[in-house]
């Protein structure tokens, strides 16, 4: 998400011809888009970041389910 927000902001500022961004080369925006694509499609999977987020979410759900189950029996 930290890559997408600057990408969208740069695109909007470039299209609106705002100040210094009007003269900004399109290659900066295209380069950032390519880097974001590579990050989310390749590097995140290689580093295992996508699975860690899923594992943490499912572990939290599991702990809440266990807590609810054992609190009802008392």
C-alpha cells in the first residue's frame, strides 16, 4: 500500500499539471508502477510476506474461537 499511494498521487499531480510534477517524466511513474507490480507479484511471495499476513490472521481467529469455546463451558 505504501507503493500504491505515491503512485496514484504522482499520476494525479502529473495529469493536473501541478507545479514541479508537470515537468516530471512519465518514466518515473511507469518505473514506480513496474516496481510496485514486481513487489506485489514476485518479491512479496519470495520473502513470504503474503503468507505471514494470512497466518497471523488465521491464528488470531483460532485464538478467539478457542477463547469463546472454553469461556462458554465455565
